[in-house]
């Protein structure tokens, strides 16, 4: 078998694997939660405002700010907040912060100080720390895998099988 034939088969196999990985990556699996909390609360930055302006979360939860404006913003804690944070939000980008201390956090945008928001961080649920049955094992709800996951896996198997068949065909 000549070198050109081997190279062609390798390209076909690489293409099949790349396609399979792309299908798996696009299978709609939910993004992992940031931080060690149970939830990620979303705050949109739209038209020079935080939406919602006030949110309530629990210790260990993460706030993610999504900047839909065409200008940069920040989410910066006001002096005296229970813990300082300063999240830079480039235009069209996002940033996050995990809150580990209970309290009320007033925050604002440094370049646009009239943009203000409030985050109320409540203590963690007792149930989250001790478990509903008192076992000490936290009750953590895991999302069900998306319906597309088995389909993506099946496509991966089919594409890998196709690549293997093309490889065998070329070596025979």
C-alpha cells in the first residue's frame, strides 16, 4: 500500500471522528453549574440595566451576568458588601461570581454608576446541608440527560463504524 493511500484513509478516519465529536458537542447537554452551589442565577444586562434588578439566591450559588449591550459594563460590589466582587462584562460577553457569604449585596456598573442591582444571599437550605432524611448526604437534584444524548451517541458509533469500514476496505 502506498503512502498516499494511507494518508487518504487517515484523513477519512479523522473526518469521521471530527464529525462524531461535533455531533456529541452539539447534543444539547446542559452546561455545568459554576462554583460549588446548587444553582446559577442569570442576570441580563440590557439597555444599561440589570434585569432583574434584585435577585435572591443561597450561599454557594452563582450569579451569571449576560451583557447584551454593545458597550462594556461591570458588576461591582458597593463598599461595605459582605464580600467584594468586581466582574468585568465585555460587550456581548458574560461573567460570574459565586457567593459564599450570606447578606445583601448592593452593586453597580463602574462606567455607568446609575446602573444598580441588589443580590440577597440567604443561608444555604438546611435540607441542602443535612439531606431531607437527616443522613448528612445533601439532596442534589441532577438534571436528566437530554433526549438527544442517546441519538448523539448512536451517531458517534455509526460514524466510527463507517470510518473503520473505510479503513478495512482500503487495506484489503
